[in-house]
């Protein structure tokens, strides 16, 4: 009976490849056309808001060595790499956006959300309110608080408890754009299917088909806009 010797294969050593944003199509388009677009609308008396200009400026510096970097060394082979600074913006930088999304998801799953069923609530708004929220973020924050309190009251009521005996929590992400990059301010809220009440058992509760049974337009108008 023959025996075949199998050599042990060492696991691959992780390697680092520096991201080169200047080679991507998005970067090339923004770098080529943004300065002219900015100058044209400024000449028309309608300049971009400062935070938008800062978003573009930081994106064009993101990942470029000439705008700052760290010099790091591998502890095993002592090979050195240059790691460019990132913009860490929330706008349209694909690399920083993907990194923030992955880190936020890991934080929510590992440390924030309880080990029980989670239901997502999505609340969209009429076009008039979308423009209003985009211009007045303070008002959008007030509406988000109203929506949370309404869902919280609904949860506690369905379980038969009161605000003194049960508590609720939620994580809400505000999305400002739709699939076509159109302005579409809406809320994505992750709510536990049952509020913690200090008892071992988890009380499951039913939910309506949409938020209109819980938060009405008149309720929002009275508490946030009235």
C-alpha cells in the first residue's frame, strides 16, 4: 500500500495594496468637472453650501499620498508601506462609506442590538417634507423623536405593560437619497419585537402593515409643525 506525502501548505500571508482613487472613474469625473461646475453656479449667485464644497474637497484628497500619510512597517518581514489618510466623510466617497457601513453593522450586531428578533420600520415622507427636512435638520430630528415615541408607545401598549414597567429602544439610520440619487429623506429604524420588561420571557407583539396606523400625518403636523 503506497503512501503519498502531503506537504503542509502555509496559510497565505495577507498583503496590502494601496488604494489609488485617482484611477477610478468617479474620481476622474469629479476631479475634471467639479471645479468648473462650482465656478459656474457661483458666478450665477447660487454657490454650493459650504458643507457640500467641503465634501468635494475632502473626497479629492482622500487616499492621495500628497495630502498626508502614515509610514507603517510589517512586524514579520519589516517591509514598509505608505498608508494615505482617508476623508472619513459620509457623502459619496465609496471607500469611506463602505468602511463606515461595515464598522457600524459590526458594532450594532456585536454590542448594541439585543439577541432577540428585530423588526425594521421604514418611514417615507411627501416631497414637500423631504425638501423641508433637507433644509432644516433640526425639524427632522424632532420628527424622528415623535416617530420613536409613537412606536414605543405602540410596543408597550401591545405587550400590556406601561412606561413605568417596560422600556424600548431603537437604532434609526437616516437615508437622504433614493436609488436614483434623488432627494428622498426617509428613516430606517431597527426596533426590537418586544420591549425588555425585566422578565425572563419575551412577549411577542403584532405589528400593523405600515406606520400609518401608528403615526398619522395629523399627529406629526400637530407635534412637529404646528
